[in-house]
């Protein structure tokens, strides 16, 4: 049976197949190395972007905290000013009531005095 095969031709074809397989594996390994390098670079870019995003987030949160503090301060100031205005209005109303009471008393006394002038003054 060994006579049926052409051994020198078969060994050449096997060598050719082995060479083709080695070339294919070398190309595949090269492509896998390129893909691995691209993945590594993508991870580095992702890490850099994540750091930048974290820094920007921190800065924005600081600015928002400053704004929140300013808003709370303004709310407190506004409440104090409203309280002062309310107190001033109450004082003004009380003063106006006292003034109008005294004006009414003076006018009443003046009316009584004027109506009784003939009794008070001789003659």
C-alpha cells in the first residue's frame, strides 16, 4: 500500500500546508497583538477621560455649593429685611394711631374750649 502514495510529492505538499499554517498563525498573532494594543490605548484614553470628567464634576459641585450658600445667605437676608420692614410698618401704624388719637383729643378739647369761650372769658 505504501507504493500507492507519492511520498516525495506528499511531503512537499505537507511542508507547503505547514508553511501556510505558520504564515496564517503569524498573521493572526500579529492582528491579535494590534487589537490588544488598540484595547490598551483605548483603556488609557478612557482612564484619562474619566479623570478629566471626575475633576470637572468636582469643580461643578464646588460651584453649585458656592451658589447654594449664596442663595441661602440671600434668603436669610431677605427674611431679615422683610422682618425689619414689617416691624417698621407696625411701628409706623402704631405711631399714626397715637398721632390720630392725640389729634382727636386736641380737636375735642379745642372744640369744648371754643364752645365755652363765652363762659370762660368775661364779657
